[in-house]
């Protein structure tokens, strides 16, 4: 019987994760390469926690600071104010008691301009011309205006006599800054006789002009004149001349030109809050001609323009008092005051500035707007809650309605800085 042989059976090699081959670029970490983080102590953990809370608190404080800074810097208020308004057809007759006085707060603005044109000619004749120029007449006698009639004489320091060719009204004294100042007006004077002897350059001026007609009266010392421009044009001799028809045509053209130029100049010089109307505007012309060496006659027109400027609020109040029933005498303004037709009532042959009292009419459709002190209104609201607007409005009866927008939207108070409060007037 065959002998049984016991043979050890060795099982196939088992694969283990310990024996899985790694890629070439990965090597097992040796025991020395393994780092075990030590556990934090209780003290270190508490410090880290405190640091986190401190960081949160600082961040919150910064955000709050930025919030308030942005709110303070960018806060603004816009108030859309609808004032009390009324529209009416007006037909008023008004009177200014004294030109350039406190009545209706009127003032006279004056401007002078000269334009010239040369007309070619070879025609010559014997010519006799009177010199002319501008002087300023002063009334330092009283507060009453003084009317000087046509041909009133003025005597220069050299004894030469000059005359005005139209009557004028010299305003009375005014009180400015507690001191009396003389009233004054600019006029053109003409030599009493022809010839170059009456030419008087400003550089030769040696004293004031007197009024011989006042000699022997208290007015003689208090009415005087001072030269404003050279007095020129006096001539006697042979000179080039042009036909009368040509002269008149050029003169008319130059007068129209200088009239428009002066009106624009006067309008530009009117004080703020005043208004001038073309109907209350007058011109005094002086015309001269001289032989031009270039071979012609140069015609020059000098004009002194005067406009009566009226205070807009005072004029509006006077018209409202005459036109609106129940007008409460509160500050008021006609917004379209430039559209009102103003016309002086003058006697036959009377010039605009001759009479110290002026009656004029005012006609048209007027848009009246009651006025309020915008700066005071803003100052009242500055720093107050938005819901206090209505109570502040009670102090301003000229305001009918106010709509308020405050930015940023989360702000419920007006800014303390009044410059950040803006008012828009809402007119019909």
C-alpha cells in the first residue's frame, strides 16, 4: 500500500494595503516625517476667542462710523415750495412823487455814447460852429429838485459862457450813510458864440462852472457844474461841407444806432432787483461835424441816455394794492413784470425827466407771487425732524404747500448745514 505523504499547502500570497506599490512620485512617510499637532492650552484658546470678538467689535465700530460719516456728509434736503399766487388783469395809474427818490424806490441810470461816420466830399465853404461838451450839474442847496430852463447860462472859470439847449431837472440832495450828498445830472452845454476860443479841454480845467442867473441868491454858492468831457468843435473858417439832406440822413442813422447801444448799456448797469422800461427811457443828442483830413466830413452823434429804474418789489406792491381785493400788504412780486406795459402820462411838449413828479399807467396780465425769506425758512428747519415742516410753515403764510425729500432715505432730519437745504419754487 502506498505510503501517504502529508504535504504542507502554502496558500497564495495575500495582497495587503501595506504592500500596494506606490507610484514613483509618492513615497511613504517615515515615522520621523509625521507631525502630530500638539493640543492648545486653555489659555491660548481663550486668547484666540478674545481676538475674534475684538475683531468683530472693531469691524462693527468701523461700519457704524462709516455709516454716520456718509449720513453726515451726503445728507441733503430738497423742498418743493408752492407759494401763494394769483393772476389778475391790471390797469393801474401810479405816481412817483420824486424822481430818483425813496418813493417807489426809483433811481435814474445814465450812460453816454458817441458814434461817428465819415462822408466823402470836396466841397468847401466858410463855416462857423459852436463848441459843445458835457458837464455835471450839482444841487447842493436842498433836498428839493431844481428845474433849469432852456438856455440857462453856465460860466467857466475863464469867463466863457455856455448854455443848455433844453430844460433839465436837477435832483435834490440825498442822505447817504448819514451824510448829505448833492443831487446831480449830466447835460450837454453849447458855447455862447462860434469859434475855437470856446474849446475847453479837460486838462485846462481850473475850477467849477457857476450859474450867473443865481448870482445874489443863496443858490449861487450851492448850484455849480463840473466838466465831464472836453468841450470841442468850435470853429470859424473854410472847411469841407456836405448837403443838408445827406447830413440829416446820416444823423438819423447814427441816432438810431446810438439809441439801441445806450439802451443795452443802461440795462446792463441797472442795480439788482430793479427794472427799466423802454417807455421810461430818454435820450439827449448832440451832433457835431468836422473837416476830416482824409477827404470828407466826419459826423458824430453823442447821446446821453437816461432811464428810470424801478424797484421790482415796490412796484409790484403798488400794483397789487391797486389791483387785488383784500391784498394784505405782504411782500409780493409780479413774476412777469417785464411783460407789463408801462406808459408815462406827459403834458404836451413835456419831456420825461423835466417834471419832478411822474404819473404813469401799468397794464397787462400780472402773475403775483407772495414772497418769503428763503434763508430764514431754511434756518428754521435746519437740524429739525422732517415732521416739523408743517409747524414751521405756519410762520410763513406766503407758503401754500411744501413737499420735502431728504436723502439718504433713512434720514429723518434736516441737515444742520443750511447750505444743504435747497428750495425749488413751484409756480403755476
